[in-house]
C-alpha cells in the first residue's frame, strides 16, 4: 500500500512534476526559471478554463424557475460562483505579476529582505513574494493591528 501512495514531494503541481535541483544548479537559473514559468502558465490556464466553463454554465442556466426557493438557491449559487471567479481573477493578476518577475529576474527572491524564497515554498505557493520569515513577521504585524 505504501508503494502506491505518492510522497507529497512527488505530487504534481498543476500537472507539472516537482523540481529536484542538481548539485551545483544555480538558484533561479534557466532550468528553474523554465520550471516555474511552466507551473505559473499551467495554473493560469486552469483558472481561465474554469472561468470560461462558468460563463457557459451560467448562460445555460438562464431559465426562470417558478418556485421562489429554487430561484433563491440559484441566485445564491451564482453569487458564490461569481465571488470565487473574482478571487481567481485576482489570482490570475498575481500569476501575471510573477511571470513578469521571472522576466526581470526578480522571481524567487523575497521582496523584503532579498533572500531566496526557496523551491519548495515556491512550488507550494508559486506567487509567493516573501520568504517564510518575512511572511511570518508580516502575519504577526497584521494580528497586532487587527
């Protein structure tokens, strides 16, 4: 049974295999840059496909239901779907920013302190802009201000 289960580090990231750097491989060199560009583009395409599917489904569901409860349920479902799509639209914007950072060679480095964010963190959250330490400090500050 253990042989059939994939380790978490072997799970696909938006359909892409995780990267295992070779000894001496430069951080955010051509190989890693291509890897993260592939992940970001695959994720972006997934989100765009979901959006297009939502539009098609909503156009197909334009029937006017006679029961007020059914109409209310349909409106609630649409509202939730639209909120989800709005969050995904914002995520696509972050993905585009990450792709732009790849172009300027700023991707993979913390915006606050400049250290390497790390491959594992970037594979877990490809749009991360802060290293784990700076992100933790940021969250602590947010809690103190709330």
